[in-house]
C-alpha cells in the first residue's frame, strides 16, 4: 500500500532533550516536506526536500533540522526542543519535481503529536 | 508567494451544495490551486486541483475566475461524512514552497 509513515504518533518530552521524528514513504517520491499544524494557523511548512541531499527552509524553520540521505526517508530533528514547538506535525511527499505541479498532490502521513514540557 | 484566506467555519445540512471560497490575491502566473480535506487525527488528503476556469471530478468541482485571485470549492449534496476541515493550497511551479490557508471547518448537520 502506498503510504507515508511517521513515527512516533505521540511523543512527550522535556525542554532541551534532542528528538527525531521519522518519516518514510514507499512511493519513490522526489519531494518531501514537513509541516506543523497549530489551532487557527493551519499548516505551516517547516522544511522541504526536492531530492536526496537537497533541502531548503519553509516558512517556520527555526529550531528544526532535517536530512535527506535516502530518497524514502526525511527525518525531522529537534536539537533542543522548547514548549513553543508543541504541535501536530505532518510529513508529506509528492512526485512534484518543480517542473509542473499538475497532478502532483501531496500525500500526508497521519501525524505526530509532540508535547514539550 | 501567494497568501490564502478562507472562512474559518461553515455550517450546512445534508443534501445541500456547499461552496467554500479561498482568496489568493497575490497568486503568481505559474501557481496551481489545490484543495485538501482533513478529518480529525488524519493527515490532509487531496480533493481537486486546477489552474483556471472549472475542474470537476467525482467528488467536487473547482471554479477559478479569469483573474485567478480566488477559487471556489463546490461540494454537491454533502453528507454527514463530509464534516471536515478543507484547506486551499497555492503551489508554484517555479518554487518549491507550499502555502496553506488556515482552513475552513465545515460542519454538516442532519
């Protein structure tokens, strides 16, 4: 089954303790992206990647890191989490290569709910 | 990049047609417009995408006027299961960022 898999689904941690949220897709998609979702703010893009070793900042990259060493994986790293990073996080992928966005919808994972105390 | 604005919430009754409008005044020439549906505890899922005029698929229609500064998602004969949050997305073919609106919470009543 074609899917985007995020782990863990729920995570509670303390301020300053490094964590990684994993994201894996089995559709051979070039484009992958991370979003955070907060009440009243919708989905905001954190980082995205056009392909292996190619990443760039979205609208809210502060406090986050990503890597894309393999095409299928795109982990989100919080080196020193803070309470304002408490949020619902989504990973997504697409066949989008930038040449055209037609018929290149984003496929989303089911989310990771992170709480930082 | 185009910023999008949607109504925060809408109510409807089963069997009615629902139209949700998204404003994107700064849309660029190469930008496409995509709509997603999100249920609680799930990621958004693709509904429909268009560039101009009208697009229709088995679940919805998308109307885009000539100036492309807005778009309207039309859901025919909604049912209780259409209760969800609907997001408008503008994505440029020239860049790789994606800008979602804050979403419209649709509540369908019996």
